[in-house]
C-alpha cells in the first residue's frame, strides 16, 4: 500500500458559486464556461452548456478552475460523481474543484476518486438528497506514490478506459446504423415523405392496455415468481433487468388481462420516462405490467413489432409522443389509452417491415456480442482500478 495523504495537504480545493440569474449582464454573451453538477455525467468534461460573463464571474463566489482540475459533485443525485476538466471553467456551488499541483498527476486522482464513490456515498448525509461538504473532500485520504508511479498507473488505466470507451462507441454506432436503415427504408415517419398509408394504433393492434401495482406496493413483491415490469425497466430498445419486480400466482391472476406475450411492444405512459419503448424479452415471460407501462400488441399480419418499436423511438415520433403526453397542461406527463389508440403511424407493406426486422436482428446480434465484451472489459477495468491503489500493478 502507498502512504496516504489528505487532499488539502498536497493541493488546493475550491467550491463554485452562481452569479445572480436576475442580472442579464452576468449571463448574456458570456464566454466563460460555467458548469453544474449534472455536467459531471460526462466523466471527461469536454463541453459546457452554460456560460457567464467576466462581470458575472467577478461579482459571484465562483472561481476559475484551470484545465486538469478534478471536479466532484457535492449534492443531489450526482453526489460523489467525479469529472476531469479538459478546459478552464468555473462551476456552481454544488461542485468542488481539486486543482492541479506539482505533487500529483490529476488523472491519477480522478481514477482514485472514482474508485471510492461508494464510500463517499456512504459518508454522505441528507437522505433523499445526499450531500457532502467541501471540508469532507479536503480530508479524503489518497494513496500517493511517487509521480512516476502515478504516471504508470494512470497510463494502464487510460489504456483500459480507452478500450472500454471504444466498445461503448461501437454500440452507439450500431444504434445509429439502425436509425439510418429505418430512415432509408421508410423515411421520416412523421413527415411521411414517401406517402405511406397511415393508420391509428387501435386498428393495427390486437391489444393496448396497462396494468396496476399489487396491493401493498413494494412490500408485496417477491424474490422470484412472475415478472412485473415497471417503467424503470423500460428504456429505448433496451430492457433494464436491475430492480425487476416479481409477483406470485395469486397476484398475477388479478392482472391476467395484462399478461404479456412474445413480441409485445412496451411503452411507458407516465412520468419522466414517458414514451420510452422496447420489446419484452422472451426470457421474462410469463410477465405482467403495472399501471405506468402499456402493452402494444401488433396484428402481426400487418404490423411487425421491430418496425413498430423503431418507429416509436425515432426522433420525430418520440417528439410527437412527448407532445401528446403534455397535452392539457398536466404537471405530470402522461399518455392515455385513448391517445395511444388514436396515435397515427405510417404503415408500409408487411413484407418491407419484415425485411427491416431481418436487418435489425443481425445488428442486434452484433450488439449483444459487443455488450458482452463491454461487460468483460468493465470487469477488467474495475479489477485494475482496485489493484492500482494497493500497489499491485506492475
């Protein structure tokens, strides 16, 4: 193990601030990048969505942080999230910056703080809105070997991270290819430049409907049994297995009207995740859905599930669905059964839809291989991360 040192013993730590939002001269035509904690989701921070003026910087508690500073979120859902700054910027009060120094390699510190986020979260206070302080960050102890060793460790982790990032990029490219094939074959489904016949979903599906949550809510769930799919499981063309709920036969019988079948398309109909959509995985059947998820069961002689899914998650269709969900001025986004039934989509020939589905199936197979590779690479990266700071990397 390397000797440990508190962060404030070898570098400076500063926290940001927010210029008054009521003063236009602090924000209009600003050229100084100004970050909030949400932008730490980038990991390696390469851009900023907000900018302030020199006057805004001067008249606020925000301070410029140089390139190669390490940022850590102090509060909210991103508490403990770490970002590596690739340009000079300032930040708001929910972000602390750890400045570069001659005694540490910034990227080394970035990797170490990432490796202990679970510990940081366990030390946070505040319940639903966890919080850590600048004082806490200053006293985090870092194993600090000589600079040459820090550089060596950083290079090994950079190489592993690069391999991981290339695989992530490959997955994005597969998704882009899928979207490109859809547009090439069918055009924009909202603009309908190819003048396809259009039908509302009620006429081309055999079922549209959502379920309910068993009495007792989470307390009624089981460790195993029949899958109960919730909105948190549904992502665009992706099913998230984490936190999948299970119910028993008795509970499932009460929801038998929303029994899922092979190739059912699922769409979230309430809340922040409204309009996210995927196809139910075969391995989850038998399954039910709760009240936040609706089943769309195509009439397979005229509507292919894969075509329907990729139409629903295409950018303009998604925008149209989100527009439907916000009608009526409701504070919580929601799509009603009636709105789904009357949602109009293009309807090319089933032969062309099936051709599209065959192409996408081949891409999805390649994606699955890439996903498995990504799991293995992430396992390797995490293993290297743990070994790095125990002095076990050669």
